[in-house]
């Protein structure tokens, strides 16, 4: 089964229905959604940041970890280049 893509407007509508008191079960049946957990995810994202993208809902620590991993990868590449250069210079 292929994952459905929902617009942010649709997700906002579902969150509004949930917040107005409609049960997740009713929403799932009425809008033919795959599960209650989908609604829970959208509600949590909307309450956290007002947005539905994963990147917008990362914590400060998660964002920092991603940046540190990128920096570490860059430094490892630079280190490998320097090692190769040292080997080449050592041969001459």
C-alpha cells in the first residue's frame, strides 16, 4: 500500500475537528484515515510548532545533534584528505 500524502490544510482541518471534540474514531471513519495514531501525530505536531513537518517539530537537542553529525562528517572527510596528502608528500 502506498503512503498517502495529505495537505497541511487537510491536516489542520482534522486537528480542528479533534480539538472541537470529535472523537478520533469518528474522524478516522469519516475521512477514511489509516489510524488513530495519525491524528495523534498531527495534533502533537500542531500543538508543538503549529506546523506538520518533521524538521519543524524537532527539539533543540535533536537539531543540535544533526548539526554536530554533519560537522563530524565534514571533519572526518577533511582528515582523510590530509592523510592522503601526507602519504603523497611522504613518497616524494
